[in-house]
C-alpha cells in the first residue's frame, strides 16, 4: 500500500497521469476521433533510448540473478553518455531526426 502511494499518490507522476490522461480522454470522447500527436526529434530520441534501456534491464538483471555488478553500472553510464551525445548532436543541428 505504501509503495503504491509513494509511486502514484503524490508528486509529478500522479499529476501527469491525471492531467494528461484525463484531458486526453475527455478530448477523445468529446471530438469522437483520436488525438493527433506531433513528435519532435528529441522526443523520438528520448523514447528510443528509454525503450532500449528498459529492455536491456529486463534482460540483463535476471541473467545476473538480480545482483547488479559494477560493470553494469558502467554500461548504464555509457548508455547515458551515448544518449547525451546523440541528443546534443540533434539539438545543435549536426544531424536531425524528424518526428511525425
């Protein structure tokens, strides 16, 4: 109970779930059509790195018998570094990734 309260009960997570979710649901019901989202390149990059990181955690942590080793910490920092480099290159215009 306290874990659920800590996750959803207070702070930004509850605000996002209720604010964006409720407003989106009302808009969909009111206009009878799905929302059209315009994705920026930064959002696409962030989402791709987040999904890759979560998937690697889901695979790697059970393979290590739920004991995270030091090398895995370095791996996570390396992922973060790669993300920062790609995001900065995209923002500065060295290369662009277009959203929808």
